[in-house]
């Protein structure tokens, strides 16, 4: 038995006990809520604690809490954080929500990573009538019900990342304007791992790329456990493609980059590679990612006045480069604190009304919510968060290549590819 | 075609190094060691620590890492396995526990992120128009040499004769004065060292992270079931079959189908010939 299952059964038993206790308490104690209004404001953090996304969520929140508390807190109350491990397993995710809402009685939830877990948690979050600021999962489905069933799902907000449908649109833009438009490469191959969100995204990507005039020569899926990419590379090469667009999230990014570099594969690659968002991904695989272009939600560049100071402060405190959950979580705390200040209460209904009016200059851009409480993407007229394609360069430094308006350096082909 | 031949050979060599050690300890001590994949992981992590933190040269780090993992294997055998060797179920449980403890220890010490094991060769080679990474060719070469050396060790040395004797009839071997406990330790050291070496050689082109032990143990298990538990020639043959079957499926069907090959092979073999290709009798 894996340790998670033991842990899960213990947690779920505890959570069941806790919800029973909570039910009993709710019958007896209206006065307790009044006294809770004067104690600290509790932020519940359901996240995958063992992954960098989870650690960064916690550190991002901690930084914001310390800053806000140093300035006197919110409505004179201090902020405090309670963490629960939701792992990447829906059952454990539900237990985490129950623990935080029924047992710890938090005022707000900030966290999330795997879309499958978030989706399983939604009914429990709405039943607990607790505001949830998602900072990790990207499925559009998590926010789809906010508009259609507002009373039940009004508690759900996504501060980041951009949802998968918006990511697909921005990826299509990357293929048409950059790969085809600037590099002049019209024959592409799309390679993705066999995961639900990738299977959903790849057809959209293929359609968008074809409509933009690209010739999609091959579409290849591979198992998340794949340890040898030679057959896949061989097929892509034989297809006559000139550029490889990738969609990788939960696995194999390291092996992919290593084998691409080791075999000096005669084709550049870029796209969504979640592990390659880690600031030290390139270093961790011995510099073999140099040349890869990977989408990021923010990199250390002056996107807003907060971006560079946040990246530097985070690095100073944790000795790590932050991933997207770090700045999403950090922004989420400030967004919630401002909404509570405006509402003059932590009452969820009052705070939700204020959250809907949010226009907050955050780390990746200005955060505003649409009618589904989903973060609005940046555009020519709105400086919201956008996908940035950054290239790993010699010494494992990153340069922003796309969008052109934020370019910090020109694209360079890997050393073994002759143009 | 040539590409399939080369890539399949590399996969087979790594699999063989894993499976031979796994089957060796079973053949001799009847120990089904589920911690075998942990030795593979520790070999890679050991080299990572020695090269990146202690700044040792790669060759020294690799050799030291193999030695440390071999010693760790002996320790596990002495402390955990030996007292309960009579019950195969207890051994299965305790070795699984060791594997999980190692995984969690790696998580706590290094986090879940990938780590880098430097490659002995970074160059790319072109054989008959096929581009192949130097690290893979090295894994193939070293795998063949090491398994050959192990074969000679078993066939030509006194220790080897003792190993053979115990595997054929443990009781008779003991009556002949063969110190079976010491032989078990030697076999455990060999088995752990081989797995560590596989981890070090595969580290530069495969993944290095705390859960990396799981896939190798699944593959090793599949190989020894197909080849016959306890049979070294059986596991070499099965490693070749599996390595090539996966490569061929990858090239002709799709990479997303490769992982099912080993599971299917195990299932089919268990249904058709539970003793495996060479069965128990052919041990060594």
C-alpha cells in the first residue's frame, strides 16, 4: 500500500469525525461565530504539499501574510495560514477541504493544483459556503458553473493560471505569429502526453494551427511513463516537420529534454511544458533544455511594478525561483485582504460582491474576474496575465521571446541546428 | 530498422542489468526483493550527491556510489531480510517497506524535483545514419561487459561455485560446509551494485527523482516472470525480448502503447507457462 492511501484513510476518518463534531457545534453555538470575527482571519491552503507548486503556494501566501500583518493586518485582525495536503488525488483533496472548512473553520481557501482534484472539491467548497481562490488548476470546467448556478458556485474564483481554453488560443497565436510568421517554419508536429487536458487541448491546437496556415504533419501522444523518446523523435523527423510544438505537464519533461539534446535532434521545440516553468528546470537537467521555448505565466521581467521585486524577494527568502502558484497565491492574499477591507467584514456574501469588483495590479498583470469568476486574459487594451514564451539560453538563463512587445532577446536556434 | 536494433539493444541492456540482480538474489536466497528498484534510485542519487555537492570526479563518484549501495544492500539483508527469510510473505512486506522508506527519505532530502546525474560521454554518435547519444552506447557497452563478468565470476570462481551450489540445493550445500549466510551477503552486494550501476548509467538520459524506483521494479518483475524466476539466462533473454518488443511497438504503433507491453507479457506468461521460459530448473 502506498503511504498516501494509509494517510488518506486516516485523514478521511478524522475528517468524518470532524464534520460530525462541526454539525453538533453548529446547533449550539451562534455566539462562537461572533467571537471568531475578532480572532485572526484564517486562510486555508489546500495544495499538493510535496510538489514545488505546493511549496511555492505556501511560501507565496506566507510572504503576503507577513507583509500584511506587519502593517497591522486586515480590519485590525491578523492573518494566519492553515495548510492541508490535497496531493494529486481527488479523495485526499476532498478530505483536505473538509478538514479546513469543518475542522479548522477557515475564512477563505487559497490553493489548488490538479484540475481533477479541484473539480471533485467544488461541491464540498460550495456546501461549506467558503470562498475559494484557485491559484493552480487550469481546467475551464472548474468555473463553468459560476454563471449558470450562481447561488451554489459563487464562492469559486480563479486568480491564476489562465484556463486551458485561453492557453490554447494563446498557443495558436504562438504558432501562427512566431513559428510560422517569424521563423518561417510552416510544417509543424504536435507532441503531447496522454492526459485528459492534453487530449482536449491538442485538437483545438491542431485546428487553430491549420486555420492559421500551418501544415500539421504529425500529432503524437505518449504515455506519461515513457522513458524512451527515440521512436517518437524518429516519427516526428520522418513526418517532415520543421518545428515541434509540445504539451507536457505531469511527467517526462526532463527525459524529453535530455534525449532531445543528447541525440542533437535536428528540430527546435517549444510550447507548454509545466516542469520547464520551474526556474531551475534547466540546471536540474544539466543544461540540456538550452534552446527550448516554454510558456510561462510570469518570468522575472518588468511585467508590472511588482514582478521583479517579488521574484527577487522570493529567491532571497526561499533560495528558489518561484513557479506560477507562488505569485498567484501571493496576489490572492492581497486581493482577498482588499475585498475584506472594502466589505468591512469577512462575511462571504459581502466579500464576494467586493471580489467581483477586483482590479488589482498583481505580479503577472492586472487581475480582474469575468462573469465566471475566471481571471481575464491580457489583450492589446488590457494588461492582464498572458502566456509568455521564454527561451532557455546558455548558462540556463531565460529570455522572453513571445509576445514581441515584451521581448528581452531574439530567438536563437540550438547550436547543432543549422539554418 | 538499424535504429530499432540499436535503441532496442540499449533498453535491453539496462533491463538486463536490473533483472539479473533481481533474479540472482531470488535464485540463491529465495528472496523476492521489492527494494531492488531503490538500489537503482540510490545509485543515481548517490552519484548526484557525490558529484554536485562533494565535487568528486564522475568516475570516482560512480564507483563510490556503487560500493555504498552494495554495502547498503548487505545491511538490508543482514538487518531486515535474514531474520525473516523463512517467510516469503514477510520478506515481501519488509522489502516493500524499505522501498517506501527510501522513496520518502529521498523526497524529504531532495524534494520531488528532478536531479542531474552527469553523463560520462556527452557526444552524439552516428551509426549508419542513426543518431545515438554517447551515454546510451556506454550503457549498452558497460551492461554487456558487466553481465559477462558476472557470468565468468559465477562459472569460474570458488564463490561462484558456492552460489551455484546453494541455488541448486541449499540444504546439501550447507552440509558440504558452504557458509550460506556469507554467500547471501555476497549475492546481495552484487545484486544491489548492479542495480546501482544501471541507475548511474541510465540517470543521464532517464529521470532522476524519488519515484524512479517503481518503473524498474515493475520491468524487472515482468522480465523475471517471463524468463523464469531465478534463471539468469532466462532474464537476459526476457530482457532482450522486452527491450525489443517495447522498441518495436514504439516505432511501429505508438509510444503511448509501449508501457503496456511488459504488463501484457507478464500476464500471458503467467497464463501460458507460469514457470517462465527457463523455469526454476534452469537456474544458471
